C-alpha cells in the first residue's frame, strides 16, 4: 500500500493539530484537506482523522460488526475497495451505494451528503439519487413543530462528552446511521423487509423507492459474489428475481414497468451466474436460460449495456463450460455488435473472449489480432463508461495467458499469468483460475514442483471462495499431475484437494 511522503504526513499532522487546537470541527478540517490537497470528499474525511487506508478499513469493519451489519464477521472492507470508493467516479468501482455511504458517514461522524460532490452526483444512478434525496428529506427539520414520533429502529448513539472524546473518534454524532438509513429511506416505522413484504401482498402499491431498494438488494448480493459461496446467495437472489417479475406483471404505469424490467434483468444475470457457479460450471442450460431472459429484457428496454452484459456472461458459459469455441465466437460477436459505440469496456471484454475462442481453435493469428484490438478498446474505456467497473488491469494478462496456454506456448503463458495474479489478502474467485492456469503452464513445461506450489495457492483461494471455476480447475490440475504423483510435493497437493472437497464447509454448501 502506498503511503504519503514523510514530509507530507508531517505537514498534514501539523495542519490537523493546529485546526483542532483552534476548535475547528472534523467537517471543517475535511473541507480544508479537500481544498488544500485536492482530495475527493471521502478521502478528505479519512485524512482529516489522519488514518491510513488500513486503519480506516479496520475501523469500518469494526463499526459494521458493532452495528450488526457484518454478522458473519467477514470484514468486507479492504484497502483496495476503500481506495476505489474514495476515487469514484474515476475508479472502476461499480456503484457508490447509499448503504456504503451511510456506513462511511457513521464511521467519520458526518452526514452522507458531506461525502459527495457534484461529480459524484453526476455519476450516481437515478435510483441511488432518489434514495439519497429521500434520505436527505428525512433529515430536514419540519417548518412547524410536529407531534412526537416513536424512535426509529437502531437509534443513533449519543455523542460522547467533549472531555472524553478522542481525536481518533468522530467529532459529532452522524446525522444518519447505517442501521437506520433503509428505514428512513422507506419511511417512518417501516423497514426494508416490511416494505418488500407489503408490496408482495399489495403489488399495486409499488413505487420507485421500493424498486430502488429491490435493486439495491440485488446489487448487494452481486457485490458479495466474488468472495462468497454461490449457494449462500442463491435463495435470496431467486426471491428478488421472482418478486421483480411478479411486481412487473402488476405494475400500474409504464415507468414502473420499465424500472421493474431493469431490476428483473439484473437479478436474472446474477441468477445465471450463481446457478452456473454452484453447479461447478455444469448446468449450462439453466445459466443460458436466465441470461437469455436478461438479454431479451435489455433489447426490450433498448439498453445495450444490459443486453451486452447478458451476452458477455453467455459467452463465458459457452467458452469455459460448454468448451464450444464457435458458439462463444457467435455470442461474443453479438455482444460486440450490441455494445459498439456504447461501451468500450464491454466491447473490449467480448473481444478478449473471442480471442480466447480463436486460441481454443488453435488460430494464433486470429487470437493475437483480437488481443491487440481488445487492448486498444479497454485502454480507451473511461469511468464515464457505465460498464467500466467490469474491467480491471489484470484482465488482459489473465486472458492472454489463458490464450497462450491453449496455443501451446506455456512459457509465454507463465509470464503473463504471473503478472495477472493479484496477491491480495482477500482473493477473488478469478484468482483461483489464474493460479490454476499458472499451475498448468508449469506442468506443460515439466516443472512439477512449481506446479504443486501454484496448485496449493489455488486451493487456498478455493477454500475461501468456493468458486465453481476454481473447483473444476483444481480437478484438471490433479489429473495432469498424475505422472509426478510419486513426488512428495505433488502427492501432498493432490491429497489436499481431497481434504478440501471433504471439508465441512464444502459439504454444507
């Protein structure tokens, strides 16, 4: 993790100390840091406390656990994720969600709207702006005295006395708590669950705020996908898809119909992904059914991003599940046609997968030509691209490494895959694929010790994420290592696979 230079840290420490000595509030210190050091609002609030990314992430995770937002204790906030949230919309983070903003506001002791500027608002989705507006309205004092109301669930903690306040604690009580923001967005005395239950019973009462809450639930599940076993997410994802479809059939206006169709398509894409992953990439039919449903919804909405994303996911199923390069080429071509001019990120990713399909057909020229096109497209993608969150710098070396492995060039594949591995403390499911391909590259160079080491690393990721692709890859590696099973390192790695698959965590899932 990069740190500011010592001289800059000293300068900021001195500024912070002087402003505190003069009685300036945390909010005023954050404003000055934003002005003087050109920090984004969320980074300015962190630096106003003098916290590093690691320190802030630890406090955010502790705060989430304290308020019951992280009951499983998975500590989902990491330094890279916090950095992306701070740099939105210039980062590749998918959405700066209202619930996340409420969590940060609670930790930093400020209001949600203090963490946003005009650039942030311009890049928020309409549904998120609606939620934030309703949150802001719920905080405004009425112009005339109102009769007392019962307290909302999850009351705000009172601010500690000034004499007891630590400089590492927020200077004042947050105006919005992450426990209560969904209640405030939904309305007094009504939780998100109650509101969703109500619209199940009274479907014609659905409104834009309820749809935004439903889409937020789908977004939350999608954000958890990369580091959560798919079987844990499937039940609620299925419920959200069913609810969106039911409400759409009952929606009284065309505007609500379109918003619900968007929510339905997003939930269908997630369901296709989860079903395929949970089946260890074997249930191609159901995955294609859900993804085809989402693509059709995208066409009806004339939304090339939504349709293109569904086609991209279908390409991946054809490529890695069915191992059908021609079908993958056809789907990737459709995705490229649909998204051309609308999203360089989606067009570039589809081009990458088309290159991999050519590699599976052993067409080196076609593969390398498309790799070059994809690199150009992805290099042109900006944060204004609605699908830019899908792309990360590791995509090109990861897919190119897979291509050269299929083309019979394992040394070139090894070099690319080594670059692609993130070495993150919180690995994603894709890391298991990278490490698995790296192990295969070592095997095909007849380097069993290096292959066993990469295999162990891949199993480390599998035991944390239980991604179907990683599990399938692990069995492929085990089969290809059979000629070296007499070697202790290889035998240990292959035996570990059996232990991993027999573990309670896997049998429970």
